């Protein structure tokens, strides 16, 4: 059948076939799958669970790397510019999935593909060139060891400035478990080690150049819906601040709330927050704004350091996570030095969140005498010593000395170090957590605990808890407390709802700024937009059910790999140690998960005792086969 919105084709590449030349096959997108899983993240996980043995070694040729776009990618929909990379994670051992913005996703659609499946392993370092006519596996020996920026420049010089490049840095070549895949220099699909998977396949880069037109089913209706949506975005009370500062505004906002990750979560207030804030960045270093493809909110920026020891440093960004990573989290007050450290991390191709956790974990271990200066290769890991931080980041990327101890992630580092360091490892299910302290944001605390890829704020983003709108909280979630960040009642239902909005954004491959944080596209409107774009007969309930199906399928996958209620937890500090004095209303707060987990599991239709989806929930969502698949792995399934 012909497709609108969707490209209608899947590219299947076996890097190890054809005596080293590789093999690329094209298959048609299944319309039923598209209706069930929408696109992007949804279609990726649906394909992943069909393709791999659940017990596959993530860095073996038998694992697959799946690249997915959404049905609105490449259209006029604001921010429909993202792309998902999905696999089994070498960092966590469970679901690997990461999402990046920029321009790579739309280009893949213009080449005529909704999804690319990469299997096998090349017999030499290679790169994949994708065009309208198919794909070629080409030699990349000359790219070995190049950083992310150097690799992208080499590929653009070879294939033209209109091409789009996704690549890995030298950290991935050395199998750093939290290495990512980078597009447009700093647009990073950084979480869960997808770069390590790509490099394990002998693949240094993926280059795409597409020229195919993209059509929607009902252009006039689609344009009217786009104009109405743009109006809602432009008139939203958060529009101006998002354009001015993007997510960097959170340094000041979270510091004021007393929950900015400071010195490895030992406190929620950083005394130098004003010196490293988004406002300071905008005033001193911003050159101009920057947007992804087709976006109404240019929330990123180009910056340049024009004086001092880091003069000449230029880049795009950073986002809040990268900004706080090498300032408040490590106790450093020099904005330019923090940006330079992030630049080292980005060029090496590593996840800034995981890198900053590994470094700040080591700094707290050093402070407490758990590790010595000699064990840390002679580095003085006192708080704020940014020179030592930069050296350690380089050592991690190179797997050199003490850096090698940290290069498999903080969970594994704590296991190797021992001496009680496990209590200081800030991860959930092996994935390091973000730059906000969960003690001050209870919905985000629950979201991190239950997220399908491990410690992760981007699987739910329950920003509603900042609204303080008790009336809306009662109407939407049945409890006035749901609108207040330090309250816990109602947060199970809040997280469920926002998980489904995040699944919608990731499956459309559109920006969470608008769909999740600003809530400008409820499910009924999403159905109308999808219908106008694709011609499929979606309604709001079906779209929400598709998003619920995605969340449940991911839960089935990680449940089959051993995840249960006991794994839906947070590091000890957040559960047991009250936030210190001096953090405003957050002072004295801890996270009590049990009540929120009960409410969340009940809202999801999962067994409250185990966190396993019930048979009736799986039947309702058309996931019946998973009841038997889980039973075959010894997982008890409740039928209610």
C-alpha cells in the first residue's frame, strides 16, 4: 500500500554479509504495526523484541541496533526532528534506547525510510552510507580514533554539506559502556550506551542523504492543525523563557527550590549557582539562538568564549544536564571551565549525565577516604578541582588507569571498589540519574524509579507537579497533592499519564518541550494530526492506548530480564538521608516510594506485589503473547 506521513520502507542492513561488503534489503512498513505502535520508539521496541534472543550479549554481532523515525518527522509539525536508537543496552543489560534532535531524523525520512535495522559486525572499521537508492557499507579505517567533530567533518567533506551524520567517538571504539551516538556535532543519543553497540558492529558513522518528497494525506487539514498548534505554542506562558534560556533555566530554578544536584547530591543548593546559570551563559557567551528542524521554539544556542584560558571555545548548547554536570555536580564555579569539560566529553562521544555521575561519585569516595589519591592516579579529586575533573574525563574516554575503573558505569565501579561505595552510586538499574535531587521532586523520583531504561527523567517528565494547581490536580489525577512537588499522593497517576505523553513524543519523534512539558497536544489532537498526516483513522483513545502499549511492552521486556518491584527503587541517600538544612522547603525531605509505587502499579494494571503486568492488562493491549513468554521464563503472571 502507499503511505502518507510515513516513508513506508524499512532498511535492513547486515554488516557481516557479502564477504565484508554488507547486504542491504528493503522491506515495506507494516501498516498494522504503525497503528499499534505509531513510530519511532514504539516501532523500534516492537521490532527489537522480535529480532533478538532476550539473553543476547549486547556487544555481540547477534544484537541489533535499530534506528527509528516518526510519522511526523520531516513535516511542518514543530520539533518533529528527532530520531531513536534502540538496542539491548551494554550499560544496564536491559532496554537500550536513546533519542536525539537536530536534522538526522528528517533526512532519513527524506531518503525514504521509517526505520533502519543494523545487524551483524563488519570485518573492518566501516561507515554506512544511506541514500534514496539503498545503502553501502564503506571502509572507514581513516576515521579510527577521530573524535565526534572530526568524524562528522570528514564525512561531510566526503559526501557534501547537505548530508546528515550520526557517529561515535573514540570512547565507543574503546567500549566505554555509556558512549553515545552523536548527530550535528552535539545532538546526542547519549543514554544507555548505544554508541558502544554501534562501535561493536565495526561502525564508526552513518551518513544519510535523502531527496525524496514527503507527502501528507490531507494537506489543507494538516496545515490548519499546524497553525492552531503554533498558536498554542507561541501564546503559551513558558514560550519566551524557553526561547531565551531553554532547559538551562533549570540551574537557577532548581537551586531556588533546593534540589539542584550539588557535590554529588550531598545538598540541593549550590552557592555559586548564579555564576554557572543559564542566565549567566546567555548574558556572557550566547551568540544566537538555534532550533532543530521545523521547530517553533529555538531553545538551543550557539555560544563562544572570547577571553580567558578557554578563549576560542565554540559550540552549540548546552542543555541543563550538560551545564550542571561539570559545575554544581562536581562543585565547580567556573562556567567556562565547565563548558570546556563538557566539550571534552562531547567530542569523546560520552553521555554527560553518566560521565558526571562517575566523576562526582569518585570525588565523594575520595572525600570520604574510600579511595586514595594513589588509587585515583595521583589526582586531587577535591570538590571544584576542575583540572582534575577534565583529566579524569579524558582518562575515562581512553580507558586509562583509574578512568578504566569508571568506564563501565557507576554501578560496576562501585562493585569493583567495594568498601561501602555502593551506597554512593547514584543509579537506578545501572543507569545514572540526572542533575536534580529526587528528594525535592517526588513525581520525578517515582518516574526515575520505574523508567524502562533505568534511572531516567525523560521517560515521564511529570512537570505538572510544579503547577501548584490543586483544582486541576483533583480534576485530572484525583488528588490535590499531585500539583505540589514535595507531596506524594496522586503521583502514581501523574507519572502514568506523563509516561504515555513521553511515549507519544518519542514515537512521533517530536520534541518533549511542547508535547510533554507545555502539554499543547492532548491525545485527541494528536489523533487528528496523525489522521491528517497519514490518512489512518486514529482516535484519541487509540493513540493513548498505543502509548500505553509501548510502556507495557518495554516493561515486559525488562521483566523478562529480571526486573521486579524491588528494582523500582532509588539510591539509599534519597530514601534515607533527609535533605540537609539550607535547602528551603526541600530541607528535611526524603522519598518514600512504597505508597507511590502501589498507586502507580494499580493505575497501570500491574501486580502490586511484583510490578509485573497482569494477564488482563496484556490482553487488553493486544500483548497476550507476553503472558506465555514471561511464564516460560518463570515469571508468575496474575490474571485479574
